C-alpha cells in the first residue's frame, strides 16, 4: 500500500527500533489471506494501520496498529484488538473499556523492539484475523 510504504520510507529509525517493529508487523499482516488495509495519518498524533478481513461483516477492522506520533523522534506502537477476538494468555495487554472504536478492546504498547513481544503480537494478529472471518 503506497501510503504505508511512503510513511515507512520517511520514518527515521531511532535507538528504540520501533520502525523495524512496525515493518515486521506490517509484513506479517501482508502474509495473511483475504485482507485489505486502511491507513489514517494524523501527524503529531498517530498513524493508524487498520487491517480488515475481506469477509468481515460486523466491523471495519480486526486490529488497529497505531504508531503514536506525539514525539516523532521517539515513536511507539499501540496494537489494539476487539476483546472477544483474541486471547491474552500472558496477560500482556491492557483492557480498554470502549477503547477500540467504542467497543471494549485489548491494547499492547511497544516502546522498543523486542523479538519475544513481537512474536506474541503476531500470534494475536493471526488469531484476530482468523476470528474476523466468523
């Protein structure tokens, strides 16, 4: 998706390597079947990647991958899911009442690159994608 690619190409990586984390999450999402993306850019607030399973009927997305841009020199990621679409066996996410487009959701914040946390998030993304078909 050109908007996302342009965003990535203009993002200057920092020591936290959140750009690399976002690239890996985006790459994982692109491998999932029957998916489309929406990208909402709100500079100095957030850049929001919103994947959607093409057979979803109830909602416009199954996850929200936000790049929080309150400090462009130190961006961080917030990945959110609808509460009933994922499990969180490690209890790593925060329950946010009405936090995902007015519905209860789980959000996982990533302030720096961490391979174990990324793998956990990719598992949640795959799970939400699968559950979005239903």
